[in-house]
């Protein structure tokens, strides 16, 4: 399984952008890059995913490096509700990768 | 409102006792999953089911059992064979079982051993 590496923690001020990096140097051509987040004492929720091109949705943006060995999740204006653990996960569409393989993730703290 | 419900929110188990965690979804999803989360760690897959009356073991199935008699329901039984059951249990579902499918999670059940 291709692995991901994320910083343990990051801090941000409210209303400022947050850039969460993820390294995946052994990514294969058939791996999607998924991001989920988990608020305290809740189940994870889907944030965004992409394959090669940058992606935007109402929650965040995903910037994928040209060689696909790294990606960055961007929260454009952090709010207190964005304080959570963020997980970067690779999922192989060719090999029916049914499960989500969660690492330790990045704990994001937002200061008011 | 469509979603996934898990009950109870907290569950206490005595030594040697089997307990069953409930998971129900009204999203009309074919695939359902059970994960376990220990403090400060990521999720690990226990069992998953891609269709009614069929399920497969995940990475840590020992000491657990499941059934999938209805599309909407995927209960998990923690048996007495599971020696360290204290954890946060999360149920999820997706439209299908493919790698591109988003998984939607329930609020979780916290299991504690007395």
C-alpha cells in the first residue's frame, strides 16, 4: 500500500488560510488522493478528493503537485469549527481499494 | 434526513459478555463498513459488506462478528473472544464498494469494559 506522511499538528488563526501538506512519494498512477477530517468525538467526514488536477469544493481546495508525490489541502478561511484531525488517504481505483487506510493525520488547532 | 445512525452512544460490557452495536442507514447504499478507533490513532477496518447477505473480514476481525440480512442494517457483535474491546466504533456506508466512493460515517459508539 502506498503510504502518506503528514505533520502531526498545525495551528492557525481564525479567518486565515490553512495549508495542510501531505507527502505520498510512492503513489501509483491509479491512486486517488482523498482527504477526510474528524471533529472531536465524531465520525470522520469526507472533505475532497482528486487524481491529477487541482480540485475545489465548498469546503476546501486540493492542490496536487505535477509529479503527484505530494498534495496540499487548503482551507481558505479557517473557522473554529475547522479544528479537527485531517487525514490524507490514498485509494487505488484499479484494485478495488474498498477500505480507508487512516494514519495518524494532522491535528489542526484554530485560535480565535 | 438521510444518514447513518449508531446506537447506543455509550455501551458498557462486562467480562465474558457479548454485546451488539447497531448501525442503520437510510441512504440506500449497498456497501457498509465497521471501523475501530483507539485513542490518538487512525481507524482500522473490522468488517465490510458490499451487498446483502455477504461480508468480508477486514484487518482486525478476530473477536468480532457481523450480519447483513437487510440493506439498511449492519450490526456488529463484540464477542467475549475480543480481549481488548475498549474503543470507539464507527460504522460507514458508501453507494458501492469502489475506491472512488465517498464513505459516510455515523456518530460512533464508545464501548467501555467494566
